[in-house]
C-alpha cells in the first residue's frame, strides 16, 4: 500500500503541522531535510518550508487544493512570498478574526465544504481562490469540518459518526467516494493525523493496521 507512517516533532499529529495537495506540501522550517525529502518522495510533490502567521501549525491554519491556498489574516508577507515562489497558485489572505481555516474548510479540486458559520462574502472569496463551489455543511454534526475529514481527488475519510445525509453532501460536492475511519489509534479528528493526495497517504505514527486498511480503501491508495 502507498501509505506511510510519519511523525513531526515527536508527535503523530502530522496533519496539524503539515498541508498537502497534488502540487505541493507546506511544512514548518524546523522539519529536517531528510523528512522533507521523504514527503516529496511519498507524495510526489514539491515541499515548501514556511510558517503561517509565524506558527508551525500549518495544517490547522491554512487550507488548499491544486488551485489555491486560503490563509489567515495574520499571515506574513515573507510567508506569502515563499509560497508564491514555490507554486503558481491563487493565494487569499482572509480579512476576518477567524484563523484556523484548515479546520473550517474541507476541499479537493472538485469542491469544498465549509463551516456553516462563515459569512457568505468569505465563502465567495474561498470559492474564487480554490476555483470550486463551496457549500456549507457539517460532519458528525460538527461545524469544524476540516478537522474531522481528509479529502483528496480520489476519496474522503471522515469522522466515524458521519451521518448519511452528510455523507451524501460530501460525495455530491467533492465528487469522490466517502468513507469513515479513525487515525492514531482511535482519533476521530482524521485530518489531525493524515496527509494525502492522488499519489499516496501519510498517517501519524500511532495509526494501527486496521486504520491503515480503511485509509487505503477510502483514499484509493491501495496498490
């Protein structure tokens, strides 16, 4: 299976610190060159080393697909320039008090599901940046949908308490199959410990064999 186990800063919560699409991965500057090279090899992407808003929790603060990246208001100019120099994608810095766009938006290259509490003008900006339709929704009746699911252009792995009607919305908007599971030995906040794209998946180092099987099935990375 094209699934690998990984840790960042000694923790299995790799999705809190890293962000991956089919074109690039963004990781904190403190990540070693050897680990960055592994990510490049496993996901077949260019790795960008940067903070977001001066913070290492990139996966929580930013959301992205192959078309664009959405960043919080406190993002620094040098961080924007670093991303620009590495990938020719749309970049939006949101002018709101909300900061954790990685937790508020679930996206792939086909669509996006956003926290129902976001204002329409902000949703429109997200749509323009990611070049997809964005639909308000929930997962397991939770609004912070970006933290409870991981979406790629091949599939979605979501919180195990995902409702049937929520699953139907995800499949309709993101246009890929949707399954449920956990990571890191039972954690339902899937994206906190999982990175994926069409080339492979990387799970937190505490992820169990049965969980890896579900990840492989959901994200279609079984060889």
